[in-house]
């Protein structure tokens, strides 16, 4: 059993989903493992990770719009507003999604469905630099 790990850094342009499948898959292939398990972990409390459809961009905008309705940026609803009115809503949206994903590796490729992509889900309005840790175990 082998292990490999790295940190990839992504710049977001504000709230929404940023596809990171390509850089993640490229790193996995470079490790030369055939079968295993990849853990993807975002090191932030106001961003998250999701696996979502990668064909129709409307899915991503609809998902972002849904979370904005589900967790509104209403300053009367939250005490924590240290970094602005989108601060606490970003934490709640992150808590409702995932900060980590596990994806199997078979025959040297990530086992994602035809229309699945890995997305960094930025929950803050402003652009941010986000670190995503990859940990691969396999043979």
C-alpha cells in the first residue's frame, strides 16, 4: 500500500461552483497508482466540496441560487458577522454540504460518473484563495 498527498490552491471569483476535476485527476494520474481511494479535503469553513453534474452550467447556478434561498444573508438572523453579512450564511452552507469527499480509484482513474465533476463550492461573495488537500492511498 502506498500513500501520496499534496495541496492544490485555487482562486475563486466569488460565490459559486468552481470545477476542480481536471487538476485533481491530473495529480492522481501522476502518482501512478492503479487502485485505491482518494480523499479530497478543503481547509476552510466557508467553502465546501461537492460532486455535481459537469455538463449543464445551469445546474451549478441553480444549486448556488437554491443555497442562497435556503440560507439567506439576513443580518437579523445571525449574531456572527465578523467578516460581513455573508459570513455566517457561508458557514451554514458549508455545514450543509461537505468539506471532504472520497472517490475510488480503479484501473488508474477516478471512478466518477459520466456527468460527474468535483467542485469547490465558494460560499462567500468575494474572491478567495482556497487550499484543497489531496490524499491518495492505493497500489
